[in-house]
C-alpha cells in the first residue's frame, strides 16, 4: 500500500467523521444523537489503541494478563446504577465540567486542589496521548512498509496531529459553558467505537477461521510453543494478587480517567441511559476480547522466532497473506481507537487546564472587567489553545522520547497516576468527614510514591535492569528498592506501585481528614455530595452562607460572562423557582449558590467562587453553626416533603370522595329508575284488577261467562301482584346482604332432575323434548339447594317460554373441572338479541323481542338468579353462540376448592 | 258508529276496555304494541285512540309521533293511558299532541265519559 493511497483513505475517513460530527451537532435534540446506545458506545472510548493493538501484544508475550483491564470494569459496572447516577446528579446540579471541578468543589471550592488534580491528569494522560500518536505512526509505516522519518514535515503523524487538533478544538469548544453537551463529538466517538469493534471482529474471524481452523486449531498449535502453559495459567497466590490489583486499578480507571468522566458524566443526557450502558458496555468489552487470544497466539505461531513486534500482529497477519484491504481495515480500526481517545482526552484536559489552572491562577483578573463578548472569546480561545498545546505536547513527547515501551506499560502507568485521585473522589461521594487537606496530602503522597516506584525506574530505563538504583536501592538500602519497597518482593512493578501508592494515599487522606477538621465550606459541600438525592430538586437550599450581598453586584459579574439577556432570564427563573419578590435587593445563600453555578460551567468552580466572593461580604461561620443550619435545612426539606405528601394524600382522598359521590349519584339514579319501574309493574296488575272489578260492580247485565272471565282476571292479576312483591323483597334481601345462604353438600344432577320434574306439566303443554346430558354423573357442590332450585327453575321457565313453538327442545348439560362446576341450559328458540346480552341480568329488563305475546314475567327473575349465583361465588352469563337458540350458563366453585377454603 | 283503537300490551286491561267500549256502541280495534297500532291505522281511521306508554318495541310516545305525521289522522283524538304518573311524563305526553293523559289505575266509567267529552 502506498503512503499516498493510505493518506487519501485516511483523509476520506476523517472527513466522514467530521461530517458525522457536524450532522449530529445540528441535530443535537434528535433521537438519533440522543439515545442510550450512542451514550453506551461513546463509553467505549475506553478501548484505545492499547486495547486494539496492545492487548494482543500482551497476550502474545505474557498470556492472560491482558484481561484484568476489562474484568475490572465489568465487575464494577453494575454499581453504576447507584454510583454513576449519584455522580451525574451532583455534576448536573453543580454544573461541573470535569473531574477536577468535581473534586475541588467537594473540598470547599479549593482552587489548589482543582489545579493539583488537573496537573495529575495532564501528567498521566499526555504521555498516554503520545502513545496513541506513536501507534498511529507505527501502524502507518507497517501498512505502507515505510520507515518513519525524523523530519517532522515528512512524518504523516504530524499532519494527523494537526487535523485532530483542529477537529477537537473546533467541535470541543462550541460552547463557553463547558458543562454543555457536545453531541457532535459524542456521536462521532460512538460511531468510531462501533467501527473499531467491527473491524477488530473481522480480523479476529479472519485469523481464527480463515488463516487457522477455528479456536481449537490455534490452541493445539500454540500449546506446543514454549511457555504456553506457564503464560496462560494464573500461577499461585502472588500471581492472583497481581491480578487483583490490576482489576482494582481498572475499576478506578473507568470512573477517573478524564475521558471516561467526560463521556459518562458530562455528556450524559439522561440518567436512564445508564440502564442500557450497564449491559451494553460490558458486552462490548467482552466482544472485544473474544479474538485477542486467537490473534495473539496465531501471530506467535506464524511469526515464531522472527522477532516482530507482537503489538502489530493484527496488521502483520493479513499483510503476510497479502490481504491489503483487510490490513487497511484493521489500520482504520486502530486509527479510530487512537483518535477518539486523543480527541476526548484533549477536550477534557483542555477544559480542566483552562477552568482549573489557567483562569483561577492566571487571567481571572482580566476577566473581571471585560465585556461578555471579550470574556467568552478569551475563555474559548484559551481552551482551543489548550487542546492544541496538549496535542502538540503529546506529539513532542512522542517525537523526542521516541517511547520505547510497549503500549500496555505506558497505559498502565497512566492508570496508576490517575488512580491517585480515587480516595479523594470516592471519599467525596461517601464520606462526609473527608477534608481538603486530607485529599491534597493523599494525592501528593500517592503521586510521590508512583514517581518513586514507577516513573523514576521507567525514566532511568527499565531495560537497564543492571541499574544499581533498581537492583540495590538508593545508597544500597535494600528496603528502598523501588520495585520491592519495604521488602515486598512478590508483586510485579505495576501492582506493586498500585499497592503502595494507594495504601499510603488512602491512609494519609483518612488520617489527616480525621485529625484536622476541614472548614465549613467543605463540610457544606460534603453534605450536598453525599446526600445528593435529598437535595436534587432544590440544592441551592443546602448551601450555607452568611453575610451581606447585593443582587445588582452579583448581576454585574454574571453579565460579564452570560451577557445581559441570559442573566436576566436566569434571574427570572430563579425568582420563579423560589417564589422571590423581584424587588428584593439583597442576595441570600440560595442566590449566591445559584450565581456560582451559572459561572461554573464557564470558568470552573474555583474561579466562580473567587469572582462572586469579590463582590460580596461574607461573615465567618463556625463549623457547629454550619452543621446546625444544615440540620435545619434538612428538617425543612423533610417538612416540605411531608407537606407535599400530605397534600398528595388530600388530593387522593378528595379524588376518592369525588368517585364515591359519583357512585352515590349513579346509585341514586339507578334507585329512581328502579322505583319507577317497580311502581309501573305494581300498577299494571292493579289497573287490570280495578277495571275488571269496576265492570263487575257497575254492570248488572253482564253475561255469566264473561263475569267468570273477569273474576279469573282479578285472581290471576292478584297472584301476579303477590309474586312481584315476593321477588322484590327477595332481591332487596340479596342486595342488602340480609339474605342468608344455607350451604350444604348436594348432588347437582339430583337438584336439576327434581326441578325439571316440577315444571313437567309446562313442558308437556308446549310439547317440548328435554335432554339432560350426563344426568347420572355424581357431581357434588356446596350450595343452598332451595336457592339453586330457584335459579334452575327460572332458567328452565325462560327456556320453556322462549323455545321454538313447534319441536321445542331444551338441552341441559353439566361439566366439571378442578375449579368449578358448570351447568348449561340451552333452548332452540329465537335466541338472544345482541343488544340484550349486556342488560339481560338487569332488574326489570324485558327483552323487546317478546312482543308476540307478553310473557308472564316480572323482569326480576334473572336479576335474582345473578344475585343467588354470585352469593355462591359463581358466575352466570348468556353465551354468544352461532347456533340457534339461547344458552344460559352458570358456574359454582368446585366442591373441593370450596371445602378447602371453608376449612 | 264511532271507532276506537285500543293499544296496550296487557291483555287483561285490554279485555276490560274492549268490553266497556263495545257496550258503549264503539267499533273496537285492538293492538298489542305501537307497530301493530300503526299497521291497523293504515287501514282504519278511528275517531279516538287509547294509547299505553310503556310497551315493547315501539312505545306510546314514539307511536304518537308517527300518528302526528300522518295527515289522514289529523282529526283523530288521542288519550294516553299510562302507569307513568310523573309530571314530566304527563307534560311530555301532552306536548307531543295528546288530547288527554290518564293515569293508571283509572276508572272505566270516567274514561268513557272523557272519551265522550272529547268526541262532542
């Protein structure tokens, strides 16, 4: 592959990324850029060229030790649901824009601590960036089969560097407020993450299945190589402890690395995106590691004894088989991994550099008196220059020191340096007593130990193992040997440094924090960080401050950074949120915290505090007073919460009352309708009786036969009246619960048979055939026999009444399952009209299709049946069927289930 | 001979009315619901209709509305006969154009008098 050709491909590739970033920036609210998957994939900026190339090298040279870097995060990621959520909340409400901001704010807005954290990060990460550049350069030369040139104008890396610096400084500094989301960068990084994984999987599959014959084949061939078994087993206790420390190290790294903090916290749009990330990101790491081992050992088998750099096996293998396009794909994947790391890291570092080092220690004074436009420009420029400087610095390191160490070792050194922030960082989340002095001491001591046990030996040159300093310790004191400090001789250099630096870091952090109390501001923020969930909605309330301050003074400061209009808008929002009269001139604690927050995104926490403090007069508060105020504000919050709870309860109760009232109204309407129908139904027989009696009374010459018929009318109507009254009373008893059931164990077939017997005459009159299926079945159930007879009688009467005029037929069947007994009564009449299904069991509902001849019914029969069956905990309904006729079904709970519940 | 149409779904009440009006020299027609009444009215032109309100299918109110639409029946008197004795029912019946609203139970003698009065 020629250099020019590859450069053109690179230029094309980078311009596509530019385009993606540009496109995403414009659509920063669309769901394409704002979804949990983009978030999760952007986290994979964790996998740099180190993962892409370095873990292959490590696996080839020392077996399994490439794994802990991924095992650590996978172990700790489930806790993100709690820890990451908390960090995100703290950062969101306080407008935090970097890990330096986060730590310095917690320890009382400490300018020094912010600067210290920034320096640690730069110290750890810039060489790491240099390493990414080196990997781009090395792999470029492998693909093009050229040699690197010492002339920087002939070196491709120079131009790659410049392009990256331009890209990052343009898209990384779009907003003065550094806590703003940068969708363009994030989307581009997420896309790169997908690409590098896909390309890596492609080469993995190629090596495993095309070069070799699957995993088994590689294993078989590799297992005969020298040291295979020794490299690929975790040997003994000391090896396990090494593993353990590497896991711990990478657990910390996933939180603390500036690029991880940036993608997972600052660029998090929604807390719920974590839910996707906690499965997708570990899955990503697992997928990435599936083929590391086959490629590494595949390379070992192919290039045995040739002394190639094992880091580059993934390029050498396809090249060896003349698969140019594959080689280029792999190169692009590695390039993606490197540049996404460089871009995100340089943005994160530049923000820290400007907000936590340059502004608070440098040009804060000049910002105080300039206009908003000038200030914004200056802040942005400082960040742009910062990004440029950092990338150029990394380039210089790469060029000057020519970095001889493999990708993994420098990456791990960076991890160890960054891990020094762990005690202060996690202390900030969980321990209220942690103090600024403790944090500072811990970090400095930890860093010093790192320097002694790791950086110094590396600087002298690890290759010169003959060095007296390493072999015998300074001045021949063997206890001080940098790799075996105090005689600890069974750990590898990295775990060894992790152990001593973190141990002493943690101990000094804890000891100083416990021995010397921090100032009230630290204590105040400790409260806000640790109990963030309590303060999430009105965190300004938790800020303790006493003194004199005027809103106009603070407003002037705000205007210098936000401009007039945004300041005004922010003030209006604040007044609305806390219900404050806009005519009040003095600022309270809440307003001061609010103003500091507005500035924090622009110039960092420490500078924000300095600027606001310069226009207000603060009274000293003693620590006990702070604690008292905090206690009160906590109580207030609790009271507030109680009030909201009570008001919610009241709302609920009033809702229930409303519903109950509506129910009563509905019942009232139902009752009215019922009474209406009852009076109508009662008046009808009375009317007939009255009319007949009147005729009999007044008319003397009425024929004898007619006289008898009128008298017969009177009798039957009186009976009807009486039946009606009985049924109404019956129903009323059921509905008010006064009706008692006398349950006993009965045979349902027998009950049905005897009921059929009682209506035999009616059946004979209408010439109906009656079929009773399974009539001999002995099915027992608990029921009140007299009441059930009433139900069956009613259903049978209806069936008789409505069955076909000629060839009428009624079919009765009983079935039983584990839960219930079911009785069906079918007649072959006209069937039930669709409109009747719903209302057929209502009181006084009489179907309109009865017009042929008014049936002798009260309209209460089915309503009573329903009551009886439901009092037996059964169900009754009319079945919709396609066959002609009507089917009524009722169920009773099975004898067994009834019995078992009765016990 | 005067013609009367009795519309009610209660056979026993109809029987009393039929007997009474026949005795009073009316030609009596009987319908058991609104639809049947409308069918009879196609062929017959009674002088007076006695109409129950609560009936299956087409009720009394709906029947009267149909009657009022028929020009031939403009001079036909209508008496509602109903167990619905609420003021709003009576008002509704009269507003639809009935000449009288008689509440059940009623006096047969008095009803005959009222019919005679209406037909004078």
